[in-house]
């Protein structure tokens, strides 16, 4: 089976169409060996072309988390035995609002570095910890001090 490379090259014209499935599929060629797909975007469009020179795409906006991940295995050491106050976000990977709360927890972690420890705990993988604190919905943020739950 022959391998094919797909590359992304910017188009020179502005896209006037919305990114609708019919708008994208209308750019498919009837020739299966010639793939030319255009994705309309706000400031232009991108085309995917088969057999074009390959390019490497770089991530422009990467999320660099400031809050560490805590699990049931690290809970005791990281949260319960911490000398500093600890802020823990209980979240689920499928939860949209949790992603928004992540950003706020990361801001707090940056702003209060050294004074407050910030962690995130995935309730799907570490449910036993969430169960101890009666977490029935996510996101939930709890504040611990000296191993005791203080605020939510």
C-alpha cells in the first residue's frame, strides 16, 4: 500500500462561505488520486492537497497547565499533608465547564505560587476520592488547610 502525504497550504482568496459540511465537501475532486479539500475560514481558507510538499504545523496556542494533577495515590501526600493551603478542582475530561474552571485554577496557581498549592483531580479515574467528599457533579473546587476541608 503506497503512503501518501497530505499538506496544508494557505489559499490566496478570502472565503465567503461559512464552514458548512456542504461547503467543505463541494471541494472534493471526483478523481480519487487527486485530493484537494478547502476549509473556509474567517481570514481566508486552507487547502489540503495530496502529493504536495509536506510541512510541519506548529501549535500556536498551547495550554501550559500550572495546576498539578493529583490522584488517589498522591492525594494523602499532596493534599492532606501539605503545609500550605490546597485548592483542588474535581473535574471530568468530558465536562466543558470544567475546562473553563481549569483556566481559573491555573491563574490562581500562577498568582499565588508558593502560598497556595493548586491541583486537579479527574473524578472519572479517581472516583474514590471524589466519593469521600460527596462530589456528585463537576466541576467542584474545594479548599483544604492542614488536611481539613475548609471551603467549596
